[in-house]
C-alpha cells in the first residue's frame, strides 16, 4: 500500500490533467447534437482503462449511447467487484449563469470548475487511476475488478438494463462499488443506504379545436387550463398525501428506530430552507422534512403549459393545456404500476367538454436500499473514518440512481455507493465544481478499500 499511495501522490498532477481533458469533452447525453461527443468521452475512458493495464477495455454499443467495459480477474479466490460510473453529463444551460465556460475547466480556490467535474467524471476517474497504481506497483490488483461505465445515466440509464441482461456472465461479481452518488456534506462523510425510484407522466387536456377569443366564447366552452388545474388539484389531499387509490399499497414503512435515526441527524431544517430560498417546509403530514425527502414517495408537478404566458395579455381560451409530473418512489413501489395507477385515476375524471390523455414516459427506475449489514457498507464506513478522521453517517438519497435497481433485479447484486462528489457541488446547475481535496481523499480511500477487501479474504 505504501508504494501504491506514493504512486498516486506523485502522479496527482497527471491525474488532474486527465480530469481536465475529460471535462473538456461535452458529453451531453440528452441532446442529439452532442452524440459524437458522448462517443469521444467513451473512447477517452477506454483509453485510460487501457493505459491502466486493462487489456480488454473497449467501447461497446447499445441502442442509445455506448458503454465502456474492462476487467481484471487475476486474483483467484478473491472477491470480484463491479465498478460503476458514468461519463455523460447534464446540459450546461443556462450558459449566462456560468462564471467560466462550462467545458473549459478552471481551477480556483482548490476547486475544479466545469460541467461533469463532480457528476461523475472526477469520481469515476478515481478507481481507474487506483487500478493503474496497483498494477504499476504490484503487477496485480488485490481483488478482481470489472468496470462498467455508461453514457446514459443522465437520461435514466435508458439502455443499461438491456446491456446488463445481455452480458451477465461478463459482469458477474460479488457486489457493485459505485463511483456515482455523493457525500451529504463536505464536513461530514456519509454513505448512501438507499435511493428513490422514479416514474414520469405527461397529462394533456384538449378542448376546442383551436384557440378561441375569450370574450366571444368565454363561459360557453370548456377551458383546458381550468380542467387541468382541477385534475392536478385532485392528485393530493389536504394533508399532503397522494390521493391516487393504491399509491401507498406497496410502500415498506421504515421501523420507528430508523425514522428516529433520520430525525436525529445533525441537520437544520431552517438552514436548509434558507439555503434554497424557501419560506417553509411542506409535504405529507406526520413526517419530518428529511423523512419526506428520503423515505416517503412523492408526486410532483414539473411543468405546466397552455395558452399565452408572454408579456402583456392575450385574451384566449387555449385549445389545450399540458402538465408534466414525476413520482419519486420508495421500496417496494414499482414504477410501471404506479404510473398506470395515476394514469387510470386521471383518465377516469369526467370533465365535460374536454378530452384527457395521459402519456407514461419511458425510463422509469426502481427504488433501491442497501442491506444494512452488507460487508461492503461496513468497509466503506471504516475507510471513510480513517481517511477523513470523522465518523461517517448513513444517509438516504431523495434522488434516483437507476443502477441500484438494475443491478439488483438483473444480476442479484447489491450496490455500495462510494463517490467523493459532495451534494453542494452544483452538479446539474451552473458553476459545477469538484473539490481537489476530494480527488486526493478519493484516490487514497479507493486504494485502501480494495486492499482491505482483498486482505479480508486472504486464506
């Protein structure tokens, strides 16, 4: 380990240079205009895996953006770990809100600024470099490793499940160690023990065949905006609960002890609300804000459109109105089941003069929870405590990381999240950054983790 850690320290400048090169590739997966750049990012990852000493590294096609795989299985009798990360990024918009150009990385105040630096290019480069250090110093890795990096995480890993299902033998492992995820706070290390799933729908309400003058026709025909507002209002009751029949039927209620653990975390609701510019916390009655955010399901409205919303006035009754909504789901809610329940509830509404259509979007993802006694989780906590000199806490994630459900359902593998991004690093927003201290801590922590895992299985 001393030689490996020395190698990582002496090569840190070169590692940082590689990360800057990586960030310069605008691998935006949601926009077809960047398709070639996503491929370039995949090729960069394959090149770095090859340089690390993984001879079978390759870019592999899917029905969408490619994935990159590599493996090293030269440690018979040792555990096999499937390492996951993603090289696609969110769009940089709005560009005017960036202090620097999003794909021209810049180091300021111990931070590397650039789109994708934190989510997930910095964190996913770490295990590649750690593998390179072990192979350069020892000629071998302490455990068997399989690498799987994808180019579609930011679009709900749309084609990953099919790829995993078709390559189960190659991806066989004991558990997954994910470079994606995030530390909860910069001053408090954490391990993620669960993430919520997601499903998405679009509701369209249509009235007359064209926009109508609100003076000539107002009061005589249905207004799609009014009808849509009534539908949206019916989806929650006065206590903040989702009013769709069956929505909570499969929800696994956490024991009181785990709810209390969340309630007792060192966290201030007032500070959180102030940080996002909100005046009050609201939601399902009977739960704290963190409990609602981490372990309770939600139904949120993401956008509403219809009619005229420009400057001044335009007196029309619009021909249609539309809303987009998503649900964040918890174990054991199935995305397809929940989506069908909501669609059925909405379509059952009888509103004279309008037609209601519900489209269930593709790309739903299942919720996931790590077994609390998983050996990989305990090892992550031990390594984090050693590297940061602070005892880590266990947290949940209100957002969705599709791979937890995919790897569990297809491969039967649990996922341990071991990312060194931090939740305040503005990923998905302008001025995303990655702390250089996190890069250093991550390199050391991944090296210790793999070495300890190999030593634990010796003999």
